[in-house]
C-alpha cells in the first residue's frame, strides 16, 4: 500500500532531514517531529531530535540515510 504522504529522505543544506514526495514537495523534519521509516519490509515509528551537531532518529537501532523510504504522520 502506498500512502500519499510517503516519500524518501534527504538531508537539506541546514543539516535537517526532509521527506521528498513524488510531486517534489518536501516536509522538513525538525526536533520533535514524528515519522515512520521503512527498514526492510517494516515501517518503524520514530521521532527526530537534535544532539551532538546532528539530527537523528530516537528509536534504538534506527539509522537514517539518504533515499530511505519515509512517511509523515
């Protein structure tokens, strides 16, 4: 199933993660934002936080990377 809020992660010029959607619209993920990222066949819920000069996923074991499928909640 494909959601209209589903896209891929990129890092913008400010060092923040964004979800880029098919129509090239993007949604910037800042501290406290919730999203789901796809790892293998599973969608994993996480929130985004900032620390040690980088934005990261708070869910243990979840690493964010460019091109990773993600969806906005």
